[in-house]
C-alpha cells in the first residue's frame, strides 16, 4: 500500500496515502495469475491465446490508446495494473462522507484514481458495453476489497443498485458485473444483493449525476434506496461493505449506508473502483486534462458518474 514512513493515525496504524499526493515509485507491473489452481491458470492462458488469435482475424481498437489490438491492449492493461496497484483511503475528498469537524462518517477504499487508462476503460465498460474489460477492472476492484478486508472478519459485499432507466439503457448493472469479474479473489466474502431503488423524492430530478455539484447530487439520491423487505434478515446485525464503481461527492454511498442502517445492518465501510475529486473542486478538472500528453478523447476523462 502507499504509505509514508512515520505517518500513522492515532491508533498507530500506517496511513495509506492518496497516490496523487504521494505517488509510489514507478515499476513495471507484473502479470499475476488470478487462480491458485494450475489447471485454472492453464485455462486462462489458453483463453488469452485464443483472444490473440481472434484479434488477428477480427482486429479491434484498444479503448484507451486506439491501437489495433484487443479491446484493451497489453500496454494499457499494464497501466491499469499500475494505477490500481496501491488501493488507498479516499473518503477525505468526498464531502458527503465527512462532517464539518473532519470526522469520517464512512471509510472508503479506492482501487485507484479516476484518470488516464482507468477512467477510459471504466467509461467504455459502462457506456459502450465493453464486457471484455470485466476481467481487468474486476481484478482491480478485487484488490481494493482485499485491502479493505485487512484485519477485518467476514462481511457481506453490498453492491449499489443501478437505476431502472440506466439498466434499460445499458442492459446490465456495472457494479454487479464487476463483482462477477473477481473469481477466486475474494474467498470467504459473500455478495448480498439487497439494495434496490425506490420512488423516493431523490428520483424526481431527471437526468444523471454527471455535472451536478455536491448539493444537487445529495438532493437527487436522498431517499432513493432501501433494503428489500424480504432481504432484511440477511443483513440485519451483520457487517456490510458497500461496493460502487466511482466515488465523487460520496452522496450515493451515504444514501446506501443510510438504507442499510435503517434495515439494521452494520456498515463497516465502502469500496470503489475509482475515486475522483468532487466536480466543483477548484482547478481539478483542468489539472486532470493536463496529466496526459496523448491526443485521444479527453472528454471521456471528465470526472463524474453517468447515472
């Protein structure tokens, strides 16, 4: 994890630092197998070889750099591994998850910062149905879950639900599909799909959350989730960790935590694939656009969720 020598919290635990503030030294990301079984590793290698042959017959463009290869070329996949190699605590940049005194209301572990190849791949996965990216993004999410589980007992992973309009538009729920891309990485952890959207006041506003400020986001999601009545007994009294794809202001995670608390669950924290700065943070959008010298579509890297 990204830590700095001598920097610890009040309990003496080393603090994980935001990689934007304390970037880790550069290194060449290694390819690690996702399975402990030799047979499953061999099957993965055969699947990779088949994908290489298919890319020769039917070439596609990499969603990040545009190179004619796979949906995600080897170089960009390596960069996503690098960007998500050090999960970090991200709630300090989410105003909905901190009170005025700076007390953490909900701890959040992020796999990486929403930028560069990670942002490009995630948006292609969500908006354009690039399911081939599930393995790479799911692996990164699994790493963040393992980081959040350090020193903790067993708990349920509770995915944030997708709205009906977004589900009909995409045909799938990104968070649920990403959790399905973490095979064998999360032993002993169960997924409790208990949250659902409601017809609360938060859903009266049309459109998505992208481009909204922190106040508008909080108003839009307030009262928009609940635990299914028949599923209350599954999580009541049990520790739960909320899972989402992108953290911006924290309003969505705060609403999910409220709904779980109302059902009697013990909310231990949250995990996200990528964390970005709030959309109204001074200068962040401009700084993010200057982090890469490439010429591909920087519109995709604009911070903010699209549902």
